[in-house]
C-alpha cells in the first residue's frame, strides 16, 4: 500500500477521506496548512484556521494518524491573494479557489508532502480520477466530475496538470454528501456535524470591499444607468445556426463584451471604487426605489465608472460567446488538445455550481472562442470557463472577454 499525505482541513470531507484511506490499508499522514493570518475584512473577526486546526487534531487523534502543521501563508499571499488584488485592480474578477488548488494544494502542499515521503496527496474534493493507458504505453489521468451532482467540485480543479493529477487521490469523489456525513457520525469523527466552510479559500467569509482595501484604495465615482433600449444592443450579430460554421470575424463580434461611455446612460448615484464590483452583481449599490433590482453591467476602472441596468432580463447582462487568449488555454487531458482551425462540441460552465451549458469550442489564432447554444448571463473576465465531455473535465481557460 502507499504512503498518502492528506490535507486535513478540519472539515468533514477531508476527515472521511482520511478514514477511507485507512480502511484501504494505506499509511496515512495528516498535514494541516496555515495559509492566512490577517483578519482584515473577515466577517468572523478571527482567523478561522484556529478552529480548523483543533478539529483536524481531534480527527487525527481519533484515526490514530500523525498530524503535521505547515505554514504556507507567504506562498499563499504571493501566489493567490496578490493575484486577486491585481485582477480586481484591472476590473476583472478572479477565482481564488481555482488558483488555490493549482498553486497551493497541488503545488506547494505537494512539495511539503513529498518531504514526508508521500507517494500521493489526498484531499476531500468531490471529484474522481481515472487512468487511461495509451497505445504507446503512456498513462493519461482523466479528471471526472464527482458522483454527487450537488457537490461536484471538479470545476475548482480545472487548472491541474497531468503531473499534479498523477499524485492526487480523491477518496470521497464517488460518494454523496449525506453518505460522507453518515460515515463521519458512525465513526465518531468530531467534524460529523460541522458546517462546510464558505468564502475565499483559507481566508473565510469576507466583506470583499473591506478585504480589498488592504491594497486598493476607495475612490468616489459615478454610477450610470444603461437602458434596455440602448441602440447598440440591437446591432449584435445574430446567433449562427448550430450547423453553420461562423467566420473568425463573426466569432470575434459575438464574443465582444459591451462597451459603454458616460454619454450612453444617465448618472443615478455614486460608488466607492469600480474595482470593488463585478459584472452581474446586484447587492452593495445602495440605490433603491426600483421595481426590479439593479445589476452591474460593466465596470471601468480607468474612468472609475460603474454601468448598471434594471432587471435580470436586461440585455446588457447576456452574451452569446466569450474569448480565451491563446496563453490561457489549458488542456487537463492533453490527448484532447485541439489545433487552430478546429472546433468541437462540449458542455461548459463559467462559474461553480452553474448547470452545464451546451456550447461549441473554436480554436483560432487569436485564442479560443466558446459559442453557447443559449446566451449566458454575467460572463465575467478573470473567471474560468471549463469544458466537459460527459463526466470528464477536458480543459479550461481564463475568460478574457
């Protein structure tokens, strides 16, 4: 059997994953990560890792496995949080959980695990891994969705490499969440009834503007409303038929985000900094008296202007396509990589827990285009688009526009 280092987070999923590994006969070592010390902006007013560590210790003691503690906060700040600040400053919305898995859990943490003689690292993610033997003898590691459709976390792992997947184990990926809770209760694990963590990976629930003000200063700006009758909405190219191959020019036009100027709408309020807001957001504007909610349509961090529209059906919230720059295209399964000029159908999600959407992926010299069967709400630069073939997460990329 193998020596497996598991990231014991103090939650029920990693606790049950450790128990399952023990049942399978592996030598299991727990490793608890401290990744954040600063309490600025955290809604609990305390570093959540203090409680997490206590629960991890209780679980390790119950399972009779050693527990090591490692402080990775310096790497986490430079490789995840500083990236977050930089993206928000540019008016983009990053996904820190995807970055945390690529940069910390399956990179820095993996190196710490290898120091302990690990053959594999394990986490409590709800996803699965399969090995495929190629005719030339090489092994390809396929990343599959978790068996629980309500808890599938494969999206968060959409940036992992083959090398990272080769070392990864996901013991609870084939279970449903209620089964995990039941096992934890039956085994008397302290985490059996503990709530799932929320908020930013390892930071916890935060007041995002307060959190971002560590690096990004408040700056008073104007809120402008764009009416649904804005003339340019009517000029967007029509969606091509499913059996029609769009030209490069059509793809670029369909993926182009909406661009506004202050002359396109009326000022209706003020805000404290365009970089504190994200496309599709409806809370935090402080502008009331409307029949329907106001939604963020676009942010201009250069001019410090926010553009909003009333109602979930506002045309400025919806777009038929998106673009990913060439250097941001990542193939989880390298045997599925497509060449320039090729296209294929996939199921796609552009945010965690979004139901999979039918789309066509086109690879062009200027990048990848995802053309959806139906227009998508709140396509947000900086987020990740992930494409699936059945249960398999084939590839992903950072949304550029």
